[in-house]
């Protein structure tokens, strides 16, 4: 999952960035709305974390403009504005969730996962795929009843396939899900992670379309 964080509080921004990175996902962090617009014009994001009070304007206006042009990227508002009227305004503007500062980082991770599942069309956190039982909420997998340990990167990659069953994903698309803008990426990083997933979860768990990309294998 690739996330855009729009937040001018450097302490909070760094904490959110580290939380997302620890989950094996990629995050681009900007502190102004104009930079956010540039970022969204240049990359496809799976989720936006949006502060409402920014140096160059209010996040509500940014969100309304996003929805007005038909952009359905999920948005979670992160703000110190805690009045019911503020929540109603944010949700009516098109936000998918509203989290009041200060918040627990683990709660933020849970809300990110919940919004992502809803947009993927499967709000149920439990997925059965062949011999695999996958709990998206606890980020755990059992294969034939036995637990399987994945690294954060391996989980993030496998989750990208789970949320897009049947869809062919190119190496570039998968790199975008795992690495922030400007990160150094080994040329064979995706191939290495795919190979490790096959060893842990089964040889057919991910199919290769040579020269095109990868997709989730049939159960």
C-alpha cells in the first residue's frame, strides 16, 4: 500500500512515517497542500492521511476539490479539531474516517487496514485462499493450520495481491506499494520477495506473466 501523508507537525509526521514503514508499506510525506497536489498528480496512492490545518490552507477544501474531480482515493482525516460539527463537515466532504489528535498509532494502523479492506470490497478481515487462512486485521497467516511468519515487506507485497485478486500487477506497480518516493530499490527486489512468498505459502500462490507482472494464484 502506498500512502500520502499531508501533515505539517514534524513530530507526528515522523511517528506516522515510522509506523507505516514498520508495516512494510510506503509513505510519502508532504507538509503543504500545494505539495500534496503535485504528489497526487505524479503517483497513484491507495490512501491519503490528511491534516485539516496546514500552512497554505484548510484540508477540507483540498478534500472537496479531490472529490469534485471524481478522485475516490480513500482519505482519513487526522486533526485536533474534535467538535461533532468538525467531524460532520469532514465526513460530508468525502472523508472515509476521522481520527482526532492525539491518537494511538496502533489505532491509526487498524483504521488504515479497515478503510483499505472496504475499498477492496471485502470488509471481512478473514480470507481463505486454498490452504491459507489469512487474518488481515492481525496480519497473520496459517497454512494448513500452521502459522507462517512473514516479514513486513513480504506481508505488504502479499496484501497487494490479496486486495486485487485476478489483477495483473507490474513490477513498477508493486515497487510503488512497497517503497516511498526516492527510496533506493534493488533491481530484483520484487523477484526476491515473490520467491520468498512462494517458499513460505506455496509455489502457486503467485503467478508470473513473463514480461508483464504477477497476479494472485488460484486457490
